[in-house]
C-alpha cells in the first residue's frame, strides 16, 4: 500500500489507504471509530445482524500493527460500540488483541459511545492525547485554535468522479490544522463531507483522501457556500 504524506503543525504524517494515520517521527499509529461489538449491541436490542464485526475489524487492524510496529497506538474514541462492549469480545479475539498490544503503549481516548476505559485490556484511558503541538481527540473542536488536531467521530466519506461514474468511499479530510479520520470499523457508516456537521469545520475547504485498495485518491473539497435567504414574495 502507498501512504500519502501530509504536513500539519510542522510535522510529517502519513495517511494509510487502510484508514490509519502514522506519525513516523513519534512511532505513533492512530485509528478511529472501530465500534467493536456493534453487532452484539444490536442483537441485544433485537436487531439481528451477522455477529462478525469485531473479527473482521481486528483482521484488518492487527496486520497494520505488525507492519508499522509503533511504540504507541492511539485509539481515537468509539473503539467499542458501548461501554460494555469490551466485556463481550470473544476470548480468541481478545487474546489476539492483547497479544498485538504487548510491548507498546495503547491510549484509549474516550468516545461518546465508550466514555470509560475498556475493561480487561492493556493501556491507559484519556479524554484526549497530546503529542507536541497535535491533540488527538474524539470529537473535533470547531473554530481555529493553536496547534493542530486529529479527530474522529464524524465518519467522513466523499464521492469522486470516475470514468465508470461516481464512487463513494470513506476518507480522510484534512487542511493545514486538522485531520478528520475515517471510521475503521466493519459496521460503520459515513457522513458526506458536504454535510454541515463536517463542512463547518473546514470553512476554507480541505482535501479529501478516499480510501482505495492500494492507494489514496486525493482531490480538493470546496468550502460550503452559505445559503442565500429566500426573498419575500410581493
């Protein structure tokens, strides 16, 4: 896979087509919105879906941990679909995750779905995590601020034109101050980058990086135009 470099707060970060962010100088890997055990959470409410989301998500995540061999992994919130999700993970999948995290520091940033630290898993819990001038948090902060942020929560997706028609995929969205991470989980949907919840975070526009099998597909995202007030009839 071919990762794409971006520069924020004087640092060189790498966006991986698999949907993770790598900071080589800090040996840090960041992943957002795994939503592990979403299937079992739905089943508890009578909404039956295939109960394989945790297995599928970990089958994509664990090879990335082996490839990058980071010193620190920042889980950027909503790592589990609810606060009891960690307790429902199958023993074999839990063992595989614990083994993969051995010898590195795991940081579990609080999400709106999982505000507490995952029980029985190594690592430390944090409301947000700061490295240098970059803050890693779950929910992005509106407006301008000192430094930079890496955030999740909004599950950005975008559509890119191709010869065969428009293709919509999860994406990174970035400008000079912020990176909005794609959702990594197998059962996660997406919110279009033109939606007001995302577009207002990028008043000057940004750049989308669509996830592909082997590479990212990058294109500019224009600022959202304000709606003109309707004229009164007369």
